[in-house]
């Protein structure tokens, strides 16, 4: 069962912006709402890494290299997590995935973000 559906990626020039969405339609609210959620990136040939996280109460944390540029948010009613990405850099090029921080679900397909210089 597909539980995580990422979207919103694309090709942008350096300095551009994107807004990613992660819908969790099959996750029941009693599971989604108390779950800490995160956005992860995986660049070609590299390990998947956590870039932004949001707790069930809305507290956010960011990897150092995206601080001040990316914003994670969530809408519990829609069971959706968002990642606003501003001032994008070529090194942000990666496939972006969302998942729970703990007790992770099977990974979705992700959404490709490509930033041209």
C-alpha cells in the first residue's frame, strides 16, 4: 500500500523556489497527527539524509545547509507535510522523500528536484 506520495519537484534555476508536498492519504489521523515527520534528500551516489523535521506539535529543525532557505510545515487535517524551498542551489539537486522520523514507513517514490546553475 502506498502511504506516502511526494509531489512538487521540478527543474528550477539557482535562486528559484519550489514547494514540495507529501500526502499521506492511507495513514489514519490517529497515526499521522502524533507522528514527527521529516523530509529527506538523496543525491546521486549519496546516502539519504534528513534535511528538515517537524514534530507533532509543530517544532521544526533543519540541517545546517538548508537553514534559512527551507521551511517545513504540516496540515494535520489534510494529512500532508510541506517543504518550502527558497534560494535553491545546484547542490540541492536530489530526490526528496518524506517519512516519519521513527518507525518509518516504506519509502514513497519521492519527487525529483533539479537546480541548474
